[in-house]
C-alpha cells in the first residue's frame, strides 16, 4: 500500500527574480519555458517566465534540513551547509561525509574506516548507513555511483509556471528593471558606476508537488526493516510534510531575495491524501477548474481501483469552479478549508494516523 500526499497551488507572485537563467553582458535573463495553448482549432507555443523544479527542490531540502535539525533528526554537515551531494561517489564520501558515517558504521561492523567498509559492505548496509546519517538522503533520494546504490526521491516537484487563464488574459509579464552599481569617486576606478538590468517576472503561477510518504524510512536493498529507522518514521514524515508546508506558505526559495523578494499571495490550493496500490496526483492548477477536475478524477479512479481511498482538502480564495459533492464514491472525501495552511495541516494529521496501517 502507498500513502501519497499531493498538492497543486495557484499563487499570485509580483516582481520576482526567483530563477535567473543566464547573463548577457549587463543583462540578466529570467528563466523561460514553453507552454502549449489551445487556439480552438489547433495549438500554439508561448514562452513564459518559469521557476524550475530543481530550484523548488533545493529550497525544500534546505527547509527540511532546518526542521530535521531542530527536531534532533539526523542531518550531515554538508546538509547544514546547503550542499546536497548526498554520498554520490567514493571521493565525495571520503572528502565530505567521512565523519558523519564513521559513528554509524562502527555500530554496523568492527571498523570505523569508512573507505574500507564501503568497499566490502553489502548494498543493504550501505543504504541503511546513508539513511541513518541523513533524513535528506532518505526523503529526497541519492545515487551512490561507485556501488550503484540508488534511492528514488520521495518528493517530486513540477516547474512553477503561469496558469493558462493568466496567459490568455494577458496577466503575465517579464520586464527588465534598471539597476545601478555605484562606487565613490575616490578610488579612481574606471567605470565605477555601472548600469545593469534584471528581468522581473509577474504572474499567477502554479506548481504541483507529490510526496510518497510510505517510502520514507523504508529500505529497498534489505528484506527486513531497521528498528531505528522505523522508530523515526513518523517524525521523518512529519518533517517532510512540514517542510513542504513552509515552502508553500512563504516563498522561501529562489534567487535575489535579499533585494528582490517578491510579493507572494496563495490564491487557492488542492491537497490530496491517497491510500492504496497506486499514486494519486491532483490535477495541475493551470485552469480554473482544477479543483473540480481533481475531485471528479478521484471519484472515477476509485470506481476502477476500489482499494484506493482519497481525501481532498481545498482552499478556494479566488472563487474557482468546485464540484457538486455527492456520495458517488464512499472512498473519496472532500473538505473545504479556510487557508492553504489549514488544508496541508489537516492532510498531515490524517497522514500520520494512516502511517501505522501501511507496511
């Protein structure tokens, strides 16, 4: 059985420079991505400002690190510094993670020599050691290339893109803003005063995230689970969801926030919590009907896969189309919330209750 928390959010963001792609001379460009629009009798491609899923994921890892450390869950020194190399090779492990792993492997074997232990240890013990050293590696995955130990990330992010209705109504803008670097005349430096331009994006954005909560603390190279990881499972899942809530709540990601912190207002969100043999991911917030579509898809899916149960939590702050909720499916629940934070909080509380039922 899988436990999956999924969300899609629509958020109004003004004057942001969250994801810059390149510099050409004194001009810094905002990242752009192509999206496909229906023209009625065909389709067209439009390039719009974007924030990459990698940018969202990096900031999610920073938030998860801060929360995990506060709650006495294991994080590495590199995690704390914001460098998420995550045991990617022998050289990386020996250079940056040796101290973090030494105490753990001394409990698993008769040696504290990390390099020697890695060359002989089973894949199961390597996975176990890495997960015990870092909640970040557990939740966001890793690939240890020298022994081909791979863990797929339990958290997935889409790009953050303007909504289709915002694009069609002309509610998307990318404009270069003029800035000046100034130095006093005393140093006699040539070109002390420089002009430069930073592209600023404004739009009603949307992005989707998915957390496979049942994968957290689970071992895939071992036939038995580890008691220490099982003991931490609930707290690791709480930290993973709370980091996602913090990311949604306050735009704690992206570049140039020291002087370019955007105006951020969550307009609506749909959160789903599914329990069953498959993952259920909410409909993306591209259109104003995404809440209704999510509910209708959930009802249709549970008719086909009767083992699936889906709870949906909604905050609708922009008068979006909502479904007519009936008892078409006893496996789908629908609850309206007063804020995006309440929707995520209720989903988290229900998720914690379900954890004990999933093996």
